[in-house]
């Protein structure tokens, strides 16, 4: 039996509502019995069955932020789309709250494909996905396991397993560094069990230190200001559970990315601190239906919400070609 979710019906997105699409809330369940909440967007005028796209990300965001913007924009271009909250976050179900999992979050994408596959107005042979930031890596992992996904876009992607295990720019890529992380996280598990609750890692600070790294300032400008703040967003507020990082230490999600046979488009900003994730992921892919697009001058969060930077026309061309 599906969890009964309480879904807000007001328009509480960080972007304006389009008059070119119909919007409604939907729910679906994953293979672990968790009910997921999503916003469904469809063109107001169309004929026949539609190609469909599931969107998620960034890591620690909610569907009312970048994912919803992407979904609505692609619906304006003729696709049926859903932007969903991952398990344990946002309006989706699952306990305990604010937990991430390489396995369950990949399954969330597959569950979205399940849902789209049975919609009366969707062609089940024409389904794609978009993953933003940390969900770009999850999208590639989903594409490697789910042959129903015919086209995948990874935008401003992170490989969350790599950055957790190795640190930024692989600066902590050693057994000793990983052992120290494991020791601290497992000690936290003990404390959480004693207290009967899970400590939060903390999101971005309410006041940004003057010496904060550029990419932290980049995130702050999105998550903590009117530009992208949302009350349900983990990154805008208290962050993930501290121990969420544990499973990411041992589970490299791009292990089989070189076996993805269907089309992949990877997008990244030239000046993004995270660009190396996309360059390395692209180098691992095989086949002539894979493409890397580097966007001149763009930083990581430019691809969250800047509609003059996000290459929606390129994505539209890509999906039309590969969901035909």
C-alpha cells in the first residue's frame, strides 16, 4: 500500500508558472515501497502519444527548484515531463528523513520510468531522463542499468560517490583519508542510535564567510537567496543526515557507464569547479551517440536556473532525435 502524502497544491516554485503547459501533482512508488511526489507538466496542445522525460536534482534540492524549471521548459517544447523529489526528501515519503543512497536514488529514476511507461498519453518506447548536479551521476547510473531509458542528459553533474570517497579534485584519494571518514561516520552512527535521532550535517551558513571558496559562494547565491531558496530544500536549510555519506564511500556509481548503449548528452559550464566530473564521465562513455557540451563562461549553478545559459534548444534537439 502506498504511503499517503500531503502535497501542497499552491504554486510554490522558484520560477514563474508557464501558460503554455498544464501542471498537476502526481505520486508513484519505487521498488522499495517508498511513495514519491512529483510535478507533472504537459503541453496544452498535442496529438497522439508523447515522448516523456523524468527530471531530478540537484543533490539536496527539491522539485520546486531547478528540476521543475527544466521539466516545465521541456514541456513547453512538446514533451510530457515530471520533476520528482527523491526518496526521504521534499514531499516524497520514506523514513528516516534526509537520507541519500546510491542504490535507492538510482531506483527513484527507474520508478519514474515505471510511472511514465504506463501513462495513457506517453509512448513507453520514448522515455528519457535529465539529472542535474549530483543527480547527473545518478542519471548515468540509471541509464547503465535501465534499457528503457532511450536518452539521458546529465547537466552540471557531480559524481557523488567519487567526491565523497576522494574529496574535491581527488585531493583525499587515499586509504588513510577514507579510513578517517569511515571512522568518524561510524562513530556518528553510534551517537545517533543512542539519541534515537539522526544528526544533520548542516546546509549552507546563513551568513557567508568572507573567505568562503568560490563554489560555496556560488551555492549560497542560489540556495540561500530569493533566487533559489525553498523551505523544503535540504541545501537551503539543515542539510542531509551526517551518516548519509557512508554508502557513497564504497559504491562507485559510474562503474558501468561505459556499457550505456543509448544516447547521452553531458552539459557543463566551462568555469564550474565541478567540470572535471563531466569531462571524466564523458571520457568513459563509448559509442558515437555520446556528446559533451561545454558552455563557455558558465559556472556550476548557472545551469540550475539561468535560462539564457541552459541550452534548452540543444536538449530539445537531442531528445527529439533520440526519442523518435
